C-alpha cells in the first residue's frame, strides 16, 4: 500500500535519530550524496554483513574480492562504459532544468510544469578525474560506475589463486559513482553509492538454470531478512530493454512510497564481458577444462544490488506506527540481524548504585558479541519508546529485585512481552533471539 507521507516520516526519523544526514549539510548540502550517522552506519554494516554471509560464507561456490575503485581507463573502453554508459538528457525550454528523459512524468518538467524540451542527447554518467601531477588526456581516470568490472579483470587471478572449477562466483561490495542527471528520492538515487555484486561463472549450457536459481536466491534473501512479501516483486525485462549481448534480466523491485522501483537486477550476460576484456587486454581469459581439455569463455550470471537502496527499503519496510493506550508508538521492526542495536540495558532506578553497577556490568558482558547501549537518562516508559523508534531488538531492565534474585526483565520490541531471565542464562537468551 502506498502511503503518501510515509517517506517524509522515514526521512525525518533518519535525521532525528542519526541514521542518515545530508552530505556537507552545514554548507547547504551536496545534491546526490548522503552520510550515514551512528545508527545508519550500524544498519548498513549489518546489511552488508548479511549479504556477505549469504552469498560467500554460507555457500561453497563463491569467493570474495575487494578491488580498487580506480582502474586502468582501458577497462571502461572494453566494458562499453566510455561509449555507451549514458542516459538521454533533455533541457526544459522554460526553466532550463536538465532532466533524464525516461524519468519525465507525463512529459512535464517537475520544476515548472512546462512540456517543451530540447532535443534529447546522450549524457555519459561516468565521473572523470585525473591521476598524478599532469592534468591532460593521458592522466584521465574514472571513479568506477560499477564494481563488476573489478571482478572481470581479476577473473584469471582468482582462478589461478583458488583453482576453482565451474560453476563458481566472485562477490564484492564497494563504492560506485555515477553522475546521475536527477538524483533523488532520498538515498534511492545518488551520485556516490555502494553496490553488492556477484559474477557467477558457469558453463554456457547451464546459464539458464543458474539464472533462475540466482533470481530465487536473491529474492529469498530480502524475504529472509523480514521484508514484507507484498512489497517485493520480480519484473522480467522485455526484449527491447535488454543489452544486445544479454539473454535475460530480472529486476527485484520494492514498493517504495514513490512506487515500485529497482532494488537489484539479476542478469544473464552471456560471455560478453570476459570476451571484451580478452580482446582489449590481449590476455588469455578462457576457462580451461582439465578433464575435456576444452577452452571456452564461461557464461556469467550477475546479481547486482545496491546497498543503499536495500538499506532504504529495510528502513521503509520496518517503519510502523501502533496505537498504545492514549498514544502512538513508532517502532522500527527490523529483523534482529539488521537491528543497529541488539539490546539496551536500562536501570530502573539510576539513584541506586547497585542497580547501575549491575546494569553496566551486563552491558560490558553483552557487548563482546553484540552492539548494546546503556541508557539511564529518562523514565523507563520513555526509554522503551526511544529504543522502539530505532528498532532495538531487546530491552533489558535491571531493578531492585534483580540484586536479590539475579534476574532481569527482558522486553521484546515487537510483542512488548516481558520475561524474567536469570543472569546466567541472559547471554544465551539474547543470542537465540538475535540469530533467529
Ligand atoms: P536505475 O535504472 O535505477 O538507474 P540501473 O539499472 O542503472 O538503475 P544497475 O546498473 O543495474 O542499475 O546497478 C545495479 C544496482 O546498483 C541497482 O539495482 C541499484 O540498487 C544500485 N544503483 C545503481 N545506480 C544507483 C544510484 N544512482 N544510486 C543508488 N543505487 C544505485
């Protein structure tokens, strides 16, 4: 269900509670760039960790990589980005705003409502820079517009180092940059963002099957992290949307308050990328099958997602308002794995030294494994609300009774149910709840 002001509420909460700030805000901000605050940094790390766990550590057929952002400029000639990585740009004839033609709504300028535009022209999205002391054409470099090419150029290195047999994949997370014509919708479309990409290499005859398996695996990943089924859908690209070399592409889309939009694309790319790099570099990039002595270019399935977009979708999906007594509580129902704070330890009476000491001791113990906080700056009702609003999975309250019976009250964020737990069992209890 689309709720018009949901986005405004999420944006306000992100600022208020330290999830996301405008970049360089004190100077008026920089369009298309955002900073993650203390809780946003935790959330985004958790998203990346959950991705890495699912696609690298919990599989037997994918290895990780962390390639440089700066690459040899020939990379981008081979990949086609220098020639073709462009959006069609139009300029409003009335107010001169520059806009992406395919994102115009009903052919109108969003700034002044005018409907006449200049002839569309291609606008290359790569951000250029110069490397070294000379600023001429020989020193031109690009900030990578995708992490994928770092994987393709390392295909032979990884193969030599790991002796992998097909099928196998290489995964990486990293920053990418695009000079988007119209960044917007908060962190959905930015000029600097982080991608989470996999290139999965397989035998040509098996590409169709792996394409389907990766669509399912990636769709399931969002669902397993608690995203609501009704807010996710798969959209297969029409033939005329596909790159000339691609055999198929399916987007995983999320129902944002501004409409269905792409979170991740899964593409069946054939052997285009390795062939291009072999041709441009003059290097051997075939896969050599030791059994059959066959040499061929593997085909590639590419699940390519955006970390910032996934984080934004998890934020929107988690946002709930619930009536409680005469009030409304705002609660971020993050999956416990994603919740920035796993547990908050709260003393019921901050004037009681014994309670404070025990609460701090509990926090010190738990923080070896989980990110926890201690808070004694308000009454308990207010402390609960504060933690609900940032999605803290559990609140652990220490009271006078705790000093005698060595038990604490643990409150579940979603159900608000409270349980008395023995201190000796607390660590295991929290672990079970967080890992569910
Ligand atoms: P769009 O059509 O929205 O511009 P795209 O199809 O060009 O996206 P890809 O090139 O397939 O995007 O990039 C893979 C993923 O990287 C996207 O699914 C998205 O999650 C993320 N991504 C791409 N561009 C941006 C951006 N400008 N800001 C944030 N994330 C982005």
